[in-house]
C-alpha cells in the first residue's frame, strides 16, 4: 500500500467507470473532505444516449448525467426534473431523459460535450470534477475467443460468447482515441484511483483502453482500488471469479496495476433477484482469494451488500468507509 499524509490539501480521489455503480460511490464520497474527480465512459450506444449520440455526433450523455446528479447539491425536486424520463408512448421524446436533452443542447451550443459538462458542473453546484474519458464518442469493439467480433457496447452481450479482449475507436474516423483534457493529469496527481463498481468490459475497460489513460494508470503513484462486482453478467463475465475480473484488467494493460480489491462476502439470498427487472445478472461472483493474491493484490473482504427493489447493489456507505480507511 502506498502511504500518504494529508495535512494541508484535500486528498485527491479519481473514480473511473460508468453505468449505475459509479454514482453510488460518488454520492458516498461527497462531503467527505475529498477532492473528487469522475472519469466517465463515452462508449455507451444504447437507449436514449445512443439515439442522441447518433443524431448529433456527441459523446453519449447518460452516464455523465447520472454523475452530475450524484455530485450535485441540487434539491431533490431539481434532481428529479433533470432525471425525468419521458414515457415510452410519447413518440418523438419516448424514453429520453430530460437531462440527456439538456446536455445535448449545451453540447451543441458550446460545440463540445466536455465544455457542456464543465458548464453544468457550475450550474448544478457539483462538488468535484467531471470529465468524459474522451472528448469524442467512442465505439467499443469486442473480440471473442472464437475470433469473431462485435461492434458497439449494446451488441457485445447478445450472443453470450466468451470475450477475449476489447478495444475502442473513435466513432468518426475509426482512429485511436485520445483522453479528454485533464484526465491524465488528474490520474497522475491522484492519491487514490477507484475502478468500479460496474460492468467490467463495457463500463470500466472502455476508459482504460484509451492508451493515454492506460499508461497513466500504470505510471501513477496512487493507490489503485478495484471494487469487484457482486454478480456475474450475462454475455460478459459468466462463470467469473473475483480473481478472473482482476486478471482481465491486468491482461488488458499487459501488467499488474491493481493494488487493492474490495470483495463482497455477504451471500445474496437464493431467489431474491427479480429476473424481469435485472435480467442481465446471473449468479453471485465466486471467490478465489489465492488467485487474487497471485495477481499481487491486497484483498479487503467484507459485507458490502445492499438489497433493494429486487436487485443487488453495493452499499455505498460501507464501500466508502473502506475506501477512506485505505486512503488515510
């Protein structure tokens, strides 16, 4: 563990990912006296975000929207308005979140999603910094073990094939993407990097596959913590142990870089999950503590489980309590 002392400045924590897991951790880190930076994936091509990015060639707004709300001190009413999603029978606006449309409008006004998020950060009184991982929308490619390829984040899990590796390309021009402004410097100046929780291949790795970000994670002196998923995911991590998750991260960056892994040990009650709502999650991730140690990781295992609404989630307060213990 890389020990640091913080006497004059706030400790700097960079959280990298996307999906529903990232806001949970960010909400817990707010008001903890920490300088927070969120680095958010821009490879999402499904739902409202996918329709908007295809319409006006901008970075997908959905994950950025959720992060803005997680770090904002807006009243609940304003958050509810920003997060409001139009009904599916509303034809033209069907399933679009109002916040996505606002981000799209400001992106068009400013000519940049990056600039739109910086403006909204001020407007929404965000406690921290929010950066898309790249300033252009990215396309996620998955190469499967059988040599076939899927293009697009929403297409990867459909055939339920075993993924060998993923990589990203710019939506326009199909060339190597570059990191957004301040992302690399934030990682290099951080005291702690937090990866996840979130989908391994579609929320976390799309950020790391931007070569500048991957190189920064290998070079940073920050403590790098991976929050392992509680459940396996259909078409992504079927039959995975916690060690398999870390092995995939290390294989993609070609050497070990995760210092500490947070692993949930509390059992999910049999038959608890509602398969109609959470159909992408399969079974609880099995433990392989020997495999984790072979990857060079320190393992923190505890009850990080939260059960609500028929779903399985990380308890943000418990996870953040452990992150603060490691940080200090």
